[in-house]
C-alpha cells in the first residue's frame, strides 16, 4: 500500500472538524497509509489550546509519524538551497524530504509550498 504524508494544514483542518478535510483524508486512507512528519507534530502542538490535547493525541495515534533522519535532513537542505528564487520554509522542505525518502505523496492545501519536481502533491480541498 502507498503512503501519504499529510501536511500540517490538512491535519489542522481535520482537528478543526472541517468535514471536507475529514472526507478527503478518509478517502485517501482507503488507498494509502496516512503519515506525517514530526515537523507537523511540533507545528500543531505549538499552536494547540490545552483543551485540544486529547483530540490532537488521538489524531497522531492514528497516523504513522516519521522522525527526521540524517537522510531527510540532507534532502531538505538540498531542497532549501535549490530554491534560491523562492522563499521556502525549512519546515516545508523537511516535510517534502520526508515524503521523498519514504516514497510517499504529500497531501496539502498549499501546493505552492511544494514545488519540488521529485514530490507528488495531492491537492487537498480548502
């Protein structure tokens, strides 16, 4: 079965109860293993309200969370360095590199953040 790395924006939409996001992720999980990067975990916990901790933990318990390895860090560095004409966030480069190393697609509502030709982007509804 293939893998799909859920970008932080998709995970946030699911946590906020957006039905279109929930339906999108449910449809994806019929054909792919839902995953995310530890970068998304950190981004979400940084903005989480205390009353959201249980729901957030349940969400992350339901996906494969990939750590940042040296290989992922190196690929992310290459993505960031290569994008001189475009300001890419290192966090997005790390998420893209995770997908690349894991042979996964990236599901995101912000496709412009993933201009890397090596990455298959699945546009999420906004």
